[in-house]
């Protein structure tokens, strides 16, 4: 669960992380510290928009400080649990609508940031593909690639891991910018919370 080498503390490096449970969860703590350290820009990818309260609070704090935040989240139809109207509905099919409701509430509270261009919510949808991307890029200097869904269940119950890339020299910056542009190809930007059902 822990990798301690002198070379992993300086320069460009990759720090492996692991987290399990609510208490002393290094991955969850790192996510909060990473988001809170942003001074210019956050790029967040999550398949299900249902952030833990602590994460939602720090994102709101960053918006109030003038940090630009891009959130890429799957459209409800790109959710693994989405059931098309022509198929028989089951209880699990309600999940995409619950996540969309959570996103709508967040967008409504932050409508001022959407209108000012500080908050950009991008809904990902491409054919019949599902969206399951998870990660955070902070100021194009630190990048977290993780399996965590950034939701309460992942933060409290699941064994999750991640790789934190520290790009102090900027050698990976262009690659990450290109990757973000590639991700955004199949998204639609939300301009008002009412665009969500």
C-alpha cells in the first residue's frame, strides 16, 4: 500500500496510491489535497456524478477562488446501467437518472460559475459506447489516473488505487492537453442546469 523511495519525492515521478475505507484513506486524502492545490485549472473525469461531500465542497471552494474547472461526465445514456426505453426496465436502470439528478443539483448551485465560464460541465456521449473514465488533472502539472469513481461508495467501501503523476518539468504537459482534447471530442457542454432532465 505504500512505496517509499527517495527518487519518488523529487522531479518528474509517479506515485502509486491505494485507499480503502473512510478512515486514513491515502487515495481520498490525496484527491482532496490535489484539488485544493489547484491555482488555475482542474480537469476532472468521472463516469457517475455523485461526489462525496468533501470533494464537492473543495470544488466549490476552488470555483469561488477563480479556478477554472472542467468536469467530463458520462451522459445518462453512456452509463453502464442505462436501459433504453424500448427494453424492459429494472430497478438498476434508475441509477443513471439518480446521477443525472445529482449533476443537475450541483449545476443549479453553480450556475453562476457556468455563466462566468469558470465551470464547464461536458456530457460525454458517443454512439452506444459507455463512459467509464476517471481521473484529475491539476494545473497541467499533476495528474491522477485512478479507478475510483469519485463517489461515496468508492470513498467508503471500495479498495481503490491510483497513479499520481508529478510533471514538474512540463515534459508530459502537451500529451495531457492532447488527451483532454481527445476526450472532449464526444462531449456537449452544459450551458444551463435546465438542459438536464
